[in-house]
């Protein structure tokens, strides 16, 4: 197995404690703006001057060097002090919450241990989203979020100042309510709201630090579908179409609309054979009396 630093650790025999790194406390909690020690010791097998490095990983998995090449790095300069057996933060902030890896190598040996540091921050007033009007039978999602609390807050929802249980089916007073409440994400979801869900809602965030914080109360009204309004709208639309058709018919009847161009009958020329009386018998000269009839 290869370590995070890429060094291949030496295989250990059962019962031996060679090349061992030890942490005094794998989980450390401290209030924001206070100092804290992260203690990490190692066995003598690493030699008198082993290489010691500290690395930080936040909750998103991003990794940063804290102590490297015998000195603090980047934003940790002036904030931490390295001593034999660990490092000390002069003052921590909420962004320091995460995992700290103590890595030791020397004499071809390697070992590492992790310390989880949690900076304690009380919750702030949660931001909630609550619809004010919902149609019966539709879906409704109410959300609640505390952006500051560390560790992350858990959430409670209230309806008309009464806390809602996570599982309403287990309580007689709430068995007729059909909702899903996620206390970790702060989501309160109604798959199909009914009149019983009408009420004033607010959420509360709590992480065990400081005083729990409540969001603003908002009243959610569940209304029936306005069938009468839909029917009235259809009737008005039909009347508008009817009036338009009547107007077109009336305008055509009164001649207000242009008529279609009528095709003119083409005149044809017809040839008529001259009659015998059109010939002058006396001189045999032809006299035209009728020729073409148009």
C-alpha cells in the first residue's frame, strides 16, 4: 500500500512497533478564535532528524500543505508554530475545520496519522424558503439552511409553533399529515398538499453550540383549484371567437370586404361563310357584306 505522499511504507511484523506515528487525540474540537495544539509523535526508528510534514484536507477533499521543508507554508505562516511533538495554531477560524495528516519519514521508514479538527461555530439565523400559496394536490418544498454553524446544524420545522416530528405516522396528532422531513438537510416536502397543511411555518437550526436560531415565520395557504375561473375563461374565449366570426360575416354581407376578382370571359372570333347573295351576279365581283362575327 502506498502512502499519500507516494512513499512505500515498510512492512511490519506482528508485535513490532517500528516506524510508528502516534497522535494524542484523533478528534480535536475548539471554539473559533481560540488556540489549539495538534500533537503528533513518532518512534526513534525514524532517526534523530526525520522529515515531518503536515497536510490539510477540507470537507471538499481539497489538500493544502501546512508545514513543509521545516517551515509553515502559505496562509499558515505566522499562524502556526512547529515544536517537538506537534503544531500549535495561535487562533483558528471556521475555515480550518478539516483533516490534518501528520507524515513522518526517515531511515527508509514511513508512517502517518490523521487528526480531525472541528472549529466550533454557533449557528446563524437560518435562511428559509416557504411558499405563501399552494394549490391543493400539488407539491410543496420548504427549505432551511444555516450557512455558519460548525459542525453542521440539524433542523426542526414548526407549524403554528408546534414542532413537527420527523416521522408523522408515529404520532396520532400528525398521522393525517403527509410530509417528509430531513433534519440533516433542512428540507420539508409535501408530495400532495391538502387543506390540513395550511399554517404558519418556520425552522430552527441547532448544532449544540450557542443558542439555537430560528428563521422567520411565513404562512402557507393551501387553496382549491379555481374551476369556476377556468370555466369563465373558456366561455370568454369562445365568445370572443364568436364575435370575430360574426363581424367577418356582417362585413362581407354589407360589402365592406373586397370581392374576389371575377375572371372575364374571353371573346372568341367566329368565322361565317359568305352567302351566295353577297356575290354580284352581274360582274362576278365579290362584295363582302358580312365576314366575322364577334
